[in-house]
C-alpha cells in the first residue's frame, strides 16, 4: 500500500554532511522524496513533536540534541513507506541495528542515532503536520 511518512535527519547528520547519503538509501528502495526542508527547531516544536516523551528521564538530553543545529525534514512516499523507512534506518540503538542500516553505519548512540521516522500511519500524519 502506498503511504507517506516523515523522516528527520537530526542535527549531527546535517553537520556531518550525510543528507545525500541518507536520501540515496531511501531512493534506492524506490521510495520517493516528496518534500524536503531544513528547519531550525525551537523548544516548542521539539516538545510538541515528542510530547509523549516529556516525562521520560532522557528527554532533556533529547531536547539539547535537537537544538544543536538545523534538522532536515523529509516527507517520503512509497509502497509500505513507513515500514521500509524504519527497516532502512535500523534499530534505535546503533549497536543493535542491522549491518547496512543508517544507524549502524552512522549512528553514535541510542540518543544520537541520526534519524527519526514515524512509527505508524497516525504518527506519520500527525508529524507531517507538525514539520510541514
């Protein structure tokens, strides 16, 4: 089923000039980049996006991470795009991610894992509205 999902390339991915490499991994799987923009997020945007995590002990580190610099916000479309993107990204912790995934190749830690992707259709719809 054709669907859309949101991907965020986090500040370290932008700083490390990995946007092109990451985008090519999605495109190689016949996923289409529908929209892309660079966003300088503020605290309100980050808190709204991650509102379900606000009470978690790791949240302040996540906020600081997202405020380090610009983020590349992307809408991707394709067959089973949500699951495909999550497979390409790999597990949240780069140490547990499969070889060849974005997080395995470029992630530094469970927090500094380079990319965010929507986890389901409802999240994708909500997150796309937040970032676009």
